[in-house]
C-alpha cells in the first residue's frame, strides 16, 4: 500500500496534467476562432430607411372609435 504522500504527489500530477490539457484545448480553440473570424468576416448591417410612424404609433386615435369602445364596455358591464 502506498503512503499518503505518494498519493498526494500522484493526485497533484494528474491535476496538473488535466489543467494543462484544458489550457491547451482552450488556447487552440481561441486561435481557431480568431482564424475563422479573420477569413470569414461577419456581414455588415444595413440600416433601414426611416419610415414615418403610423397614426396608432403616435397615439392619435379616432374619437368616434374611442367612444364606440367605451360604450361597448359600459354595455358589457351593465
């Protein structure tokens, strides 16, 4: 049976190897993404032309329509 110090040394070696592999993988991933971004640029965003707002968007409702809706609500509640 091995001593606790040998087990700790083995555990430390496995931990360092695992962290090193993760670091290498992430580094390769970042370099790969940078290369893809360099050769395949994102499409440019084209601004839409200004469209005049609709009458509903400016809160200009027809007073007759508001009266009809109000009347319908009062009749429903009665």
